[in-house]
C-alpha cells in the first residue's frame, strides 16, 4: 500500500509507480494534481486494485488527463475508484470503459448535473455507484436508460437538489419500476415549497401539478380519426362544387365564349396597333384620315365652288361669283 494523501502533489510523471509491481492500494487524495501523464499509472502486471483520488484533481485538465491515464494504464484489475469531492461538472463518455473489473465507483460531493449516454459503458461488473451530494435536479430519459443498463446495481442518488415539477415525472416512474437498488428514502424533493422533503418514490402527478400524459396509442388514433374526417369533408365540398358547376354549365359555357371573344377583340386591336407602329406610312395615312377638313368654316354641303368668293359687308355678307376681267 502507498499513501501519499495531502502532500500538495501537482504532477504525476510517466511510470511513477511502475517499479511497485505488488502495489494494490494507492491513496493520492487531498493533492492538487494538474498534470497526469498518460502512463503515470502504468504498472507491469496491473496489480492495482484500489485508487483513491478524492479531492485531488485541481482542474478539468486533470480530469481529461486521468481519463487518458485510465485508458493507457492497463488497470484491468482495478476494483475501486474514488473520485469524490473534485467539483466535477461532467464525465467524459466512455471514461471508465477501460477499467472493466471496476466494482465500486464513488462520485459523491461533486457538481454533476447530468448523466449522458455512454458515461458508464463497459462497466459490466459494477456493484456500487455513488452519486450522492451532487447537483442533479432530475434525470432525463437518456440518463435513466444509462443507469438501467447497469443492471442490478446499488445506485446511491440521495441528497441531490431535486425539483419536483413536471420534468421529474419520468424519474419518478423509473424509481418505481427500476430493478436497480436505489436509496429511495434519501431521494427527496427540495423544491417547490409544497413538496419539500417529500420522497420521490410514489409521488403522484397530481402532487406535482401535472396532467397525466396522453398515451401514444390514443394520440395516434386521434390523429387518424382527424385525418379521415378531414378527407370526408374535403370530398363532400368537392362534390358540391362539381354539382354546382354542372347545374350552371350553360351559363359557364356562355361566359367562356364571351370571355374568349373579348380576348380575341383585344388581341386584334393590339395586332392592328402593332402594324401601324411598325410601318410609318400607315401611321401618316391614319393621321390624315382622322384630321377634319375645313373650308372657311362651312359644312361640306355648304362648300362653295372654286370660282366664287365671299365679300364681307359691314351689315351683310354677299356671295358673288367671281368674274375674270377681259384681257386688255
């Protein structure tokens, strides 16, 4: 056994303990590890069975270094790992998959808020998982599936700040039905005030102010019924529309013919204007033909012959035939 607790150790170099081929218990708790070499825990023969790193990881970098050291260290015989009191907020997925013989994993007194899919993958021999005194408010469905995959394991979930609202409903159902050995008496509501210190196991949806969820089968049946009803309504509307068209077929035919004739007249007018615009001579002819002919202000029926003239008298106007003077 090697006990190096509370020594302000900040770094573990490569093969630090490789000469201790009979080392079975290593206590590094209470240190300030910031750097851990990937082969720091590598010992020939993998004799290490217990590793205590509680209150020893200085920052998140040390956690990622530890995950690499567990992967490269060849700790096939490790049975107990203590990571409590390290202010851990999350665990890298698959971090413990390279310690397959692990039986006890202690993660209490951290700041964990969620368990993600794959966090505890490969831990087929786990017997105890301690998640007490963390920051769990509830467990989502993927986290519950991850815990359920552990099988008949003793899982400690007490002393977490559980918020007993509608979001915790799945967790309550899991507590009532899971095969895991959970410390259900310590799993209690912290908020809201109406259910403070109430056990989650057996908590009803009425107590947390939730409406019972609608079963998926009922939802699917309701949707199918709605679709059928909508199809019938649309079909009926279509039939009525076609029937109205049939009754007014003569009027529709007349309207179509009139519309066609009107469109044809408009098109012919545009065609005529296009021909005039494209030929300047036709444009001048059209302009001359539209200009009124004026002959001294007289109407066409009153126009005078070319050999007459108009003589203006102060009191009377006389029309005289113009005569030509005999040539001298």
